[in-house]
């Protein structure tokens, strides 16, 4: 009689891959991406754009 080993369930962190730029919402097809503060942008220009809009939101409140 063969006995099966108990199955152990491993909890893997599910990380969704970011496919669009957060500033311009264009799909990121290029290999090179601009990574800042844990997020991906398609270029430095878009990162600065998102940074400025974030500052404007803080001033509005």
C-alpha cells in the first residue's frame, strides 16, 4: 500500500505586473522603464508629471 505525502499549501505573494504608465496611462511596451517609489513610469517626464500633480492635490486640500 503506497501512502501519499501530505500536501502542503504555500502562500505566495500575488504581485500584479504594472502594464500602464501611472501618469499618461499608456501601455509600457519598452524594455526600459522608469522606476521610482515602487512604481513604474514610461519616462522621467511622466514621473515628473505625476509628481507635480501629486503636489497640486496636496495644496488643494
